[in-house]
């Protein structure tokens, strides 16, 4: 199973009830002249604006927090500025550099395998879930692909943005600054950028209800849902069970691997008994998983700062997280991942994921977001969910998540 690391390149907003006004101006960095009708948005949200003829923009009712403000204009490089929004109105200036200096940096080589490479990219970027199959890339010709046969890696980027229409959730996503990479040997997928969400419109109340229901389904059991339950001390109440998963070396693997390599070096033709031995040895995993059956208490998943104002995700080894209130997507087929180093959990009637911290702790925000999304790896079911289940940061279920 491919694991997914999505680097959002932003500090995630801490939503609050108070709202503020954020305004500013978009300028040419060389001439200092205003850029009219430039696109300005808060990355990974539905909050976007177009500048006036004087290059000005305004966001009303912005929840306090830290955001990446991104500006885009034809013929210019993206400009991104991180800003903390409080309860008092703030102003900023975004300066865009002309893109002419980039002309020599992009080299497009003929790619006879583009159709195959694009299909692989689409499958891994959009995903293979029921919702992912209802996602469509509207500008495939803008996707730049490069395959490195030595590293066995496929990378993708875009001239400006990639537009994804998610007909399942009712979002149109413009993914600016995409940087996509997959290593087929290690079975790792990473992608990041500055996406902006736009809600699709419909005159059909039935369609709108379907979108809203699907958004709740995408949220239920998600990593965000789990992290919010940890923050709120409602892990069991929200339908999650978190268990400690410890990975240890298999003491018998070294000997078996040595025998297998010795036999492979000796000759190319093998007897039936030797074929059986090779097949049996190939099934011996290098590591073993020790799953502790007891659910982890809340104080083994998080810690609270002395002043009570900050909560941090912190746990030992890995977590196996089961969501009990919904089964997996019908297209979910579990495969072994080299990263996992052990056989995956068999598919059951629940969603089972793995979570690994790659630093001692990371701050957990009240809406279930991480202050540093690069601090964790996900595998199994959360690694399966991709663009089909992608929700904006300012999404919250319209009603409390219900359980059967």
C-alpha cells in the first residue's frame, strides 16, 4: 500500500469564533505598479478574491490564525506570504516577480511514454476510491511529467496550476505550485502545493444534499477527524480505537535471506525442492509487528502544555488506528508496503490505518490539523485516501458527526 505524505507548505489556521478583515495590494516587484484582476487566496481553504483595478483585495470574516496568502497573475511567478491574522484588521503587500527569467529553467523533453506516465500520475494523485473516480483533471496538457528510470521515480509539476473537479464532494480545486513525486521501488507518494477550493453550484437541492453528505463521509474516519478527537479527548466517543504498534526485527530473517541469496548465486536452474524453498523463504518478512491489544489512553497520545494553551500529538512507536463506524471503500485493496516492513492488516469491515511520528511531537490544533503536516506519515487506509477525500481546511461538518 502506498503511503501518502501531503506537504501543504503552510501553517494551518487555528479557527476561532472571532473574525477579522485581511486586505492588501498586489504589485509588480520591478515596477511597483498594481496588478489588476490578480487571484489572491488563502491556501488550502475556500477563501479567495480578485484584485481591483488598483490591485487591491479584501477578505472579510477571516478566523484568527496563521495562513499562507498566495497571489497568482498571468506571466508572473507565484507570490506567497505567511501572515498571522488576529481580531484586528491587517494589511499586506504581495510583490510578484515576472516569470520571464524562468524561460530557460524549464526543459520539456519528448516523452514517448507520456500516456502511460500520465495514467500512473492520475491514479496516484487522484486516488482509486469511489470519490476519486468522480474527480477529473480539466487541463491534463498542463501537467509536466518526468520519469527517472535509474531512481524508478516519476515527478510531476505544472506551468501554472492543475484544475481538479471533484464531482463527488462538489469542489473545484486549483492546485498551484504542484510538486509531485512517487518512487515505485519504495512505493512512496508525496505531493504538495498551494491549492484553493471553490464550491461548485447547482440548482438541484438533491445534488447539494448529496455533496454535503459525501463531505461528511469523507470527513468521518479521516486523519483530521481522528486528530480532532485526540485534541478533544473524544477518541472512543468518535468511534476510534488507537493501539500501539511496535515493529521489531525478525530474528530468523537474516539466516533465511542468506540461504536464499546463496542459492540464487550458485546457479540458474533449480530443482522442484529448491523452488519450494525459494518461495517459502521469500515469504519471511524482515520485521515483525507487535500489536498491543489494549486501547491507548489519551495521555499516551497527547500532552498538554503547562499553561494549558497548547496540545501536542505524542506517542511511542506507531499507532494502529481503527475507525469502527464505517467500513472501507469498496475499491480498497490492501497491499504490502516496503515502508510498513510488515504484512498489512487484513481488510475488515472497519477502516484500519497506521500513523507514524517522524519527530518527537507536533502541535495539534483545535480543528484537527497539525501545525506541521510534514511531521507524520500515514499508511494503510489513510494512505489510500487522496484527492477524492480532500477537504478544505476551513471545512467543518454542518452538524455533529453522527454514528450508527
